[in-house]
């Protein structure tokens, strides 16, 4: 084990929890209950792969039942183990609490390398896993609602849904047993870009706080802020896109094969297409290649967005990180040692547990859509458009002036599903950011934003337990 990983992932979550718990006045017993994983289901099941039978190892953890259903993704990876799934389930509890999404934390994983299997074999594994979850009542619209994670996507969620429906004929809310589904199967528009957009909304809100910007020596607002993004997967790509569209300059993008730099800014879609054509982001026209991909983490910039792997910033490279703000788009990109080093340097680390909550927030909207059986915007879109047209017509008649065609389209537009999903996500991220910053400012002894975020989560979960009457 390297010196940066002397303890397990779950232990590092507990360390962060304990650090924050001392700033609360809850009974130690309540704190112990919040920390504990309520249910851990470890299973092994056989699946016929080709001519042989493989025994598959899989997990589902329900961390907290202070609110139900439990919510959390399912990952397909050879790295899956009980400790990791428990840690991620715990983080889901705190994440949902911080952004006021009424779920308990859950997480699932199947220990396979999805690249080794055909789609048909993956379908067999996914359906068998779902059947195992159903047997033990570890899935259901009001019990436990999975979602995509590493190695899974809308396709796997559709298989889970179909298996659940087949085993629960006539259950009217069955579509709400899983989120991240294809739109045609009850999924919600706006889910794909949700995490990256949430990262942007969270960082933008911080950049709009004059006192925070003054402390960091930065101007207020997003305009012309320099951004470095590590990872060009779904989260990295969409983070880069929204930062660029929001007026910032993405000066570097890093992937596993290397990193590229351009002081005038990069367009993530052009880089993505270049990589699709050539198999690498390197040698992108107009950019400079960096020798090692991790060099991008040490570039001079205002905002650094690690959106790929865990533990990429550690006690070795943290002293060389020059970014004023680090937005944790990935899960756990900083080790606890890196946290201490950066905090001492005055770097603002915006923690993953709330910053990448866009995915679960929009999953919540999908769950609500499935329970209500109606698409967002369907009831009011035309009414709003007709009303806006009427108001605009009246104003034009009274003033004798006409608005431009582009302005007319904008004013008359009635909200569609994706507009409402983005609006709900923006409201969620702004509210959560302000709540965390208020907690941090309320006590000068709170060392960093991560601790403030944990305090927010602990207070909300503990309040739920207390109000349920579980603790006198």
C-alpha cells in the first residue's frame, strides 16, 4: 500500500465525519448510528459465460434508512470491494442530505471488467444481479433505487427495469425502481450533462461571492477565469463545456494518455472529436503537449477540476498545485493529506460530496417523474408560451416598438422538460453552496469547506432521526 493510502476508503470517510462531528452537539449515539452502514449485502451467483460457468461477486449497501428509498449507483469494475461500496454509500447519504434530496445513501457494485464481456453476457449478469436484489428486497421504488456509475449506463438501467417489471407484474410505479434510464423508458432529459452542469453551478456561485473572491485574490464572476480540467469523460467534458459557455477559459485538458495546453482556451467538443479521430488528445491543433498528464494538475490557473480518478492529488504533488480553487468533480480526487496541505496554503477545495451531486439531484427529478406519470412541462408549456406571446404583444402595441426575432423567441419560450430540470438543478446547487458557506463562516474554527459540508449533512440526518422519534 502506498504512503497515501494507509487506510481504507471507508475509514477516510469516517475520518472526515469525525473531524466535522466535533463541531456539532448531537448525542454520540446518534453520530454512531449515522456513521454505520445499516445493511450490507454481499452475494455470489453463477452465470453461464460461453461454455463455462463464472461465479460473479457483487454487492449492494444501504448506508442509511433515515429517509427511504436508499439511492446510489451500480458500478461494474474489477476494483469493486466491500470497503469501497460502503464508503460510496456513506457519501451518498451525506450528498443527498446536503442538497436536500430525500433519500438515504446506497451503492452497488459488480466485480467484473465490462470490456471482457459481450453485451449479451453483460445483460445476463445485470439481470441475474437484479433478481438477487429483488429476492432480498434490496430494490424497489420505495426501498432502494439504483442508478448508473462507472462501467454502467442507460442500457444497464433498462435491463434492471425490465427484470423488475417482469417480477412485479402490475406494479404501477415500477419505472421508479431505477433512474438513469433511456428517455423512452421513463428517463428524464438533462440527466447526461447533470453532474458537469452541477459542478459549474456550484463553482459559479462561489465565484459570485465577493468576500470569498477577495480572500483568494480573484475578481468576482466567471468571466475570463482560467480552468484546467482533468478527464474528458462525461463529467469532465460537460464541466469544460459549461465553464467555456459561462465565460471562463479552459486552458488545459488532461487524459490518461497525456495533456494539452493552450493559453487562449480550448474547445472541448473539438478536442473530443480530435481524440475520436486520432485516438489521443495529444497534438491537438494550436495546443502544446505536456510531457506527463499529471503536469496539468500543477499548471498556473484559477480553477482546477479533477474529473477522473480517486487520489490524483496527494501529499507529493499537492504542494505544487497552483490553482486557487479546486472543484472535486470526481469522487475522492484528493487524499486527506493533500486536503491538509492545500488548506494550509489557502486553496479553496470545493468538496466532491456536494459538488458532484448533480447526478443524484436529476435522478431525484426522474424518480418524481416516474411516480407522477407525467413529463415535466407537459401541463404548462403551451399555457406559458401563449401567455408570454400575449404579454409581449400588449407591450409592443403600447410602446409601438418591436423586439428582435431572437429576443422574441427567448421571451415567448415555454419551459420544456430539460429547461425545468436545469432550473431545478441550478436552484439545488445554489442553495446548497450558500448553506455550506454560511456554516463555514459561522465558526472560524471550521478548517475547510469539506468539514462545513459534513456538518451540514450530519445536522440534517441527525434531525431526521430525532424527528422520527428513534432517539428520545
